[in-house]
C-alpha cells in the first residue's frame, strides 16, 4: 500500500532544439510496517515529471521522452537516472 510520495531530485534536460526542460524525480514509499516496527516503509517506484505535470519516460541513462511526444530530451547531469 502506498504510504507517501516525495520529490527526491530535479534535473535539467535539453531537447534537440536546445529547449531546456526542468524535470522532477518523485519517489514512492510503501507501507512495510510490522508488529515490531509499525512505521517501517520501503521504496517503491520512481516517477519523472515535467514542471507542468507531464509524465516522462526514461529511454536510457540521461535520455528521456515526455509522454505523447517523439522528442528525446538529454541530460549530462552525472546523477541523472
């Protein structure tokens, strides 16, 4: 069961036209509580989204595609997923 979602990072990526797009990385946390530790949680899936709320899919490390678009964005950020 999903417990919470938290923004865990941001990165800048550029389209082929040179347009800069800011992306936000969100981490899902799931309830993993037990009798001994009722507040325990574990990491779930990560989601990448644009600043205006559009979903982004990861093509490969440092390469992304905004849902519904054919344009591939690229980031040279060494911490980019």
